C-alpha cells in the first residue's frame, strides 16, 4: 500500500468553513476520508463563496490557500 503525499483535486468553489463544492459524485470525499493528511484546499479567491451545500459524507478542509493568503477554516 502507498501513502498519498500530494494530490490535485478539482473543485468549483470552497467556503470559509473549509467545504468544497465538487462535481457531485462524492468520489473525492470518500478518498479524503480514508486519509487524515489532506489538510488544504487551493483555489482562486474569486471562486470562493459564502456557503457550500454539504452532505454528511463531505470532507472539510482545515486550511484554504488562495493568492490572497492562507486561511484557517472555522467550523
């Protein structure tokens, strides 16, 4: 078995709570929830939104990185 050290995952938007809006299949959330070392989402700040709708299985990121800086996401 191998350990994932870095991955680039598509998303449409994120919010300041660390929620990611993907393409609706839940595939990446299943992957993220298997690993505890997926701490950051990277996105252009203009693509961030107020609130991303979530499901119970959605993974929440603790850090969001934009060209404007690094944000610790609140709960």
